[in-house]
């Protein structure tokens, strides 16, 4: 290890769960090791015996557990209104089609978001974000997609930018203008896609308001040919892509995302063997969203065993949104992923650390306690990482460290 500076901070007397790939122990657990932080980066993970005597900046963690900061790699945190009344109606027997026909469903959220001021959207999203941060989240992806016109999509992404400026959290903004066909284009979905590809996407990319483009490729969303058209336009501009795919049916969306070297294929309940093989070859991450699976009472589970067999990295996220997953708890999502989808607790932890980082294009800088990585980590009043998965209602967070500073 290189010579320490006087300002380097050593976090010692802790149990480290590094979550680093290739470690011999589950979770990368290390006892008798310390974390050395220089500025905003991890300088080294060293044995306690190598801590220089007399170093002034040491933090004694009294045997607590340290993990990488949690990463929620799929959320829809910015929106107006809520859909609680609709949910109650559905439970009382009213069909989604009937609710949608009178302007409910996603159209209700679009209307509420368009009619909300930026200040109102920011205030609402701030509360949701704080709930995630209180569980140890240090990186979060936030999508647009409830504006569905040029002005409102930009408004949403400007709110995301402000959230990033206001909080000690790393935010990855995603353009999801191809979330649904807006009512104004109901008879001309290709016309809406043209507007997205030729005007909205280039304009907002030039303003540096997003990092990747997403699309809902589904029988109630956009067709594979429409999705490919969006991906072609994004690729020409050098924009990374990802997709909501294989949630309700198998349209080959995951294979399409993989063909374009997409960051992630999300939901994937109806993913088939061809799709799994394509993802394995491209390195595309499979993002599992058990909150929506639970809330919609779905029965088709993602092919976890096949993903595991072919080495496809699996991330886990909340999918926080008003219609299908109103859960701002990544701990709960981890528990659901184990109980409903069959992940092991260690896989769930990888899914909210190194694999989630990979799904956001941050695999070389986030999600592991490793030299050269960003010093985002969480100190827990816990002995083992399984505790946060086993009992999601109990939050043993002691300290959240973002870029080397306690926040």
C-alpha cells in the first residue's frame, strides 16, 4: 500500500462485507481488516496489523458491520398524485380497463404530473428519496416517463437534477419518454416515437439531463420494431439503452436489449432461454423487480435458476412507482427477491451493490469495498448482512457514508 497521508481516514475495528467479486468468503466478509479512505475514494482494505501506529484519523466502529452503500437501480420517484383510490377499487372488483377508460391508470399519473409544479414534484420526490436513503441507499436511478410530452419530460428530469444537487446521493437519471403512448397520440404511436427520437431525446441529451434511454417493450407498450427504432436513434447519439421487457409476455425484448449491448433488461418474468443466452453473451444485467410482481399478484417468476447457471448478473430494485410498486424500501425488495424469486441472501446483496452498479454503468466505481472505488458505504448495528434481508422492517443503520463523509 502506498504511504498514508495525514488526512487519510482509517475506519477500523469493523467486520467488512466487501461484496467484491471473487472473494473466497460469502459476501466478501473480512474480520480484522480496516478501510482506508482518501478524499472521496477507498485507498485500500488492509489488515488491522498494518495500521500505522500513531495515525491520527482513525474511526473505531466497535465491531460493527460495514457494507457498500446500497444501490436502487430502477425507480420512478418523480410523479404527481397517487393511485391509492384506484388500488382500492381494483380490490373491490372494478377492472383496470374500466378505471383506465375514465382516465385512470397511467394516464391519471401523467395528468397529475403534467399539472404539478416543479416545486411540488420536488417536494414529493424528496420525501420518497429520504426513505430510501434512510435504509442506506447511496446511489439511485430515477426515470422520467410520466410527462409524455416534451415540456413535462424535461420538467421531470430537471427535478431529478435538483434532487441530485440537494442530497448526498448519487443519482442516475434515465429518459423513459417511451413509457406509454400519450393520449394525444393514441391513434398515432409511431408519431409519438418520431417525436421522442428526433426531438425530445436529442434535446434533453444535449442538456445533459439523462444518462440512458429506457422503453416499455410490451404488448401494452411499444412493439419490438418500435423499440429497435428507439435503440437505433439512441445508439447513433452514443446513448446507453435499457428496457422494461418480458414483464407480461415474451416479445424478445431482452434479446433486443442485448443486441444493443444494453445496460439492463428489467422485470424479465417471461424471459426465455434465448433471451437468457443473449444476456449472458452481452453482459446485460437482469434487474428483478419483486415489488411489482407482488403488488400485481403475478404468477410467472423470472427464470432465476437459468440466469444463475449462465452467469447473468442479477440486480434487485424497488421499481418505486404509484401504479404497481409503491414501496420505497430496498430491504423489502431484497426480502421479496429471496422469498418470491428464490435468490439467496448473498445474491440479493450482490443485486443491490455490485450488480446494481453494473446495471447503471458504474460497475468499475461503485458497489464494492475495493481500492479505487467511491467511498460510499454503510455502517450497521448488525453482525451479518443477512439480517437486513431476513427482517426488512428493522433498520439497523448506524451511519451512511457518501463519498468519504458521514451524512
